[in-house]
DNA sequence: CCCCTATAGTATATAAAAGTAACTAACACA
DNA sequence: TGTGTTAGTTACTTTTATATACTATAGGGG
């Protein structure tokens, strides 16, 4: 179980050649990643806090997506050797640069919701 | 086969409550959607042209994602009753507003690639 | 007429990703 | 000895994505 997703993401390979967008998708394309990064925009959160803020995600998915984000340098994971365990997640230099983009996406979503009559 | 994905996306329901990001993800969260919109940023493209520009996508996926994008008002599909058939896809008012976001994502991807040493 | 090409798809079968539910480790407290 | 807490695992099922093959249509060549 040391490989979560095989070769594909080990070095952002495969579909990243040719299309600049494809490599981006490799890193933030997971179903929950942008949502996770959205919640980590301005807070350091523990695993359980993230889980509360993203009600529909399962523990397995949250763990998995966080590990991939960590591997790709988009979140920093800090484990405190306590009992019960405490693990904190925070954004990094790389994901900080995604913040304006995430904010814009959020605004776009609001506008789009209005346009679709609701 | 009249329902591509069931209820979930019919009205941007489900996970859109609570999290503003979730509704955005419902619309552009498909694996290929941002890539498709990226290629339609500044060109009107036929099905086959899109397929050439996105080599790893399969016809089925391209068809499916385009239909979902059309349904959500992000692409306009124009069929010319010719043989061989000609179908053109173009961006809409809604997706035009995504353009700066897509460009920023693209830039972020470039920067990120450099940082990861290559 | 038969075969070939081209375009924009469908259909079917298989692989991969995501979801579900139950289980674990470690200690604190009662 | 038994219960609660947190951050995960594990095994299993369902949903998505991919690969491959196939279809309809018209024009052109033989």
C-alpha cells in the first residue's frame, strides 16, 4: 500500500506532456482537492475539523487526498505525538499561490448560481 | 440512456449545500472539463479538433463531458447538417468568465513545474 | 454496385477511482 | 475492566473512466 495511485502521479508524467493544463489537473484534479485547499486557505485545521467542514467526504477519501496533496507539496502535515492523536494540516507556499484562483472560482460559482435562477 | 449521471447534477444539488466550492466542483469537476474549456478559450473547435488537442481523452469521455458542459451552459454546441457531420463547440458567456481563472491555473502549473525541478 | 474514406458519435467489456462500513492503536478516565 | 477520543486502516461494493469495436451517412473510385 505504498503506492496510492501508481506511477501516474509519481512525477507528474503521462498526460502532462503537450498540454499545460494536464499537469495542473494531475495535482488538483482529485474530486476533493480544491475543496480541501479551499478550507485550508486561511486556517490550520486538524483532520477532524476538515472532516466536519466537508461533510460528504469519507475518512478514507480525506486521508487519501490529503496524502496526495502532501506528496505534491500543497499541504503540510504535522503530527503531534499525543494521545488521542493530533494531526494538523496547513497550506504551503505552493498552495498559497492557488488562493486567488480558488477565491475567483468561488466568486464565479456564486455568480453562476444566480444566473441559473437560484 | 437519457440520464448521463443521474440526479446529482440535474440541479447542482447534493454537496452544493454548505460549501460554495462544491457547486463549482459539480460543474467543472469532471476530469477533462477544465482541459476542454482551456482549448475552447480562444477557438471554436470541431469534435475531432478537440480530440486531437487532447490526445489522451477517449471519444466517449469527450462526448460525455461536452454534453455535460453544454447542459450546464459552459459550451455551445452547433450541429451542421452535413455529411460527414460537422459539430462545432464554443465557449459561452459563462465560460468566458472562467478564462482568467483558467489562465491563472495554467501559469500556476508552469511555476509549479519549475519548482519541482523540471 | 461494392469498397473506401471521413466525422461524430454508440455499445460493450474491463480497469480504476470513489464510497461504505467495520476495525485498529494508544492512552485517559471512571 | 470497560468507555471515549482521534486519526487513521482494511476489506468490500458501487460508480466512473478507459479501451476497443461498431454504426450511420455521403462522396469518390473502380
